[in-house]
């Protein structure tokens, strides 16, 4: 995977999900995985959005974070 393809994919995701500097993106996804790395980290940063990472993909931690940060986007994998 080239740097150019990562940047292109991040821009596509940010545009498709309408990320903006006003957004708060919440995720339990690991940034070492392509979904978390591109769709959350790179796309969110490119749009200037705030990114809130949940340290472990545990439902109770995700729900607590949702109440605390009131995200505009939640990117996760269904369990």
C-alpha cells in the first residue's frame, strides 16, 4: 500500500462521511488495523475532527465514552 493510496482513501472516507472540524469521532478500533488507521485516524485528522479512542473494544467502555464525549460519528465493528 502506497502513501498516496492511503491519503486518497482517507480523503474519500472523510468526504463520504462528511467529516468536519466540528465532528467528534469515537472508535474502539485499533489504529494498527487498516479500518482504524484510514477511516478514523487519517480521515479524521485530514478533516480536522476530534478523535476519541476507546482503549479496549468493550461495550461498557464504548457506552461510557458515548455519554462522556457525545460523538457525531461512531466507527466500530459489529460484535
